[in-house]
């Protein structure tokens, strides 16, 4: 394993350890036993089958949005609209599930595919504006998040509102995703993992994936070598949107079952942070999403058992992000690379 790959693995691990160290100090200051608190945190996330299912269920939407960010960022473009694409997928899925009358497996497949198409079309807007008008994709994709959120508000407060309650009607029972082995987790988690494996295979084991990554590393060199840079940029936007849109559909059919206020809030930017911690690796993004979900689920048990507020878990999550981003930036500095060369001089070949 070369030094770059070694540090790409060590930096996130060290960041997690440092974040937990700071978290333990905060727990001790609050008068709690850090060991007992961490044990309660683990028990709340993985202590029994019910808790494991809850953790995997909470991780599922994060996996989708982190894979969305991974795919786009690998092509060198910044899709910050994962939340909007996630919501558009869920909106279209909700409409089809509640209004079409199609249920069963056919309804599930139709809803998920339609949600993916909706997410892809929503992501194509910043992609087209970047490719053909030279606009900043970050600003446009962020603004589209607000548009999608407001549009969803119109859906559940007006067009598809159920009675006097500001929410849509629930999707039919025949269209809900099945639970895995009686857990709280549904087959949406399996869909997320399968998509992660497909993204990994495409990026690292196909020629088109290699060219997409080459465009992300150096667009000028790729264009000079005859790669269709604009086509790859637009393609990366659309596919990342499809991933997020499928995530919105799966979340609606597997967990939420209806559109309400706050649905999908924060998933997009959480996914970006997790993609950066995973260093844009699809399989690592799945693990990071599960880790963050475990912190969020286990923090409730930790608070009940030790009195440590759930905000400490949020502090640990934030510190993981800060330490990882700072560490990855540091190892790329020329001064740090020179220091490593002096500390670990390269062996001369015979």
C-alpha cells in the first residue's frame, strides 16, 4: 500500500478517534462516565435486532444522497442539489402510488423508476446550465433545493392534502416496501446497497467509468485526449440525480409512507459531508452513512442511560467532518509531503 492510499485510510480513522476523544472530554465535564455513555451509545444503535433495524433504516436515505454526491464529484462537478432531487423523486412516487391505482410489485417498480427519472430530470437543470451556459452548478443546485421543498409544501398542503391535516394520504399497503426479517429496516436498505455496488463497479471496472474519473481529475487533459467532457458532466449530473430520486422513492415507500413537513430535510448536505469523509468511494460512503446513523440512533439511549444530551452526538459528528476535511487538506500540502519524505525516505531499487 503506497503512502497516499495509507493516509487516505488513516485520516478518517484518526478523525473519528479524535472526535470521540473530544466527545469523551465533554461527557466527563458534564459529570458522566464516558465509558458508560459510549456503551449505551453502542447498545442503542446495535444492542438488539430492533435497534440494528432502526440504524439501517436511518442510514438508508444517507446512503442514497452520499452516493449521489460521490458520483457527481468523481466527474469534477459539485452537485449540491441532492436534497431537491431526493424530494422530487418522493413527490412523483407519492403521486403515482396514491393516484394511479397500481399496487403490488408493479406499483413499487413503477414508483421507484419514476422517482429516479424525476430526480434525474431535476439534476439535469444545473447540468445543462453549466455545460451550455457556463453557470455555477453549486448555486443553481442549492437554489433548486428550496424550489423542491416549496413545491412539496404545495403538494401536502393543497393538491394532495388529506383532510384538515397538512399531509398527503399514505401510500397503499400493497405498495409499501417489505421489512427485512421482521426488522424496522425495509428492503430500501438492500436497494441502497445494490446501487452502491453498481456505482462502485461502474466507476472502477468499466471504461466509461474510467473516462468519467479522468474528466474529474483533469478536464483540460481529458478534452485534449478526445473525451466528451460536456457529455460526461451532464451524464454525471443526471445519474447522481437518478440515485437521489430513487432514494426519495425508497424512503417514502419504506419508512415515511406520506409527504409531510420536514420530509427529507438535511439529507442532501449530510450526504455531501459523508461522501467527502468517504473520499468519494461508494463502498466507504455506505459504511460512513451507517456510522453516522448509529450515532444518531444511539444518542437517544445514551441520553436516557447517562443523562448526556443528544447534542454531544451531534458535536462528535461535526468534529468527524471537520477533522477529516482538515486532515485530507493537510496531507496534500507540499510541506507535509516533504516532511513525510524526510521521515520515511523512499527505498532505492537495486
